[in-house]
C-alpha cells in the first residue's frame, strides 16, 4: 500500500483511478467545494481531526498528535489496510464483470 497526500482540488489525479481518494478532513469537502468530479467513498476516521482541535496551529498540532498517539500506529494501519482490501475487492469484481469477459460492462468510477 502506498500513501500520498493531496488537496481535494487535485481533480486530475483524484479522478484518474491511479489513487483512491480517502477523506481525512474534519468536514466533507462538498460543503465548501460543491460536487466533486470523483467519488469520495472512503474516510479514515483515525486521521480526521475533532472539533475541539479547531484553532491555531499549536492547539491543533498538540491535539492531533495526542489523538494519533492514543489510537496507535497499528489501528491506523489497520483502517488503511481495510480500505485497501475493499478497493482491491471492488476492482477485482469490476474486472470480472467487464464486457470482454461476458459480464455486464461494469466499470470502476475511480
């Protein structure tokens, strides 16, 4: 599994199917940006800030680090691995139902 960061406005990359968009923001980006040209199906709650962290950087940073340390690397890795497994399963299913294999022609949207 490879992890990279990007802004929600990186439409070309996030619509390409090369990466899977995963929300780690506190609020869904659609509230600020409107509809996105890609599906934002997954979220990693362990990596999402909480309301009490809102404020200047020192407050946010301290709160976020405390949250991450409390959750632990193993649990965060487990959440990301679960997303990776779900994506692989979905893509495998979409591949099996492609027109060239006698399926319905389902295609991946990301």
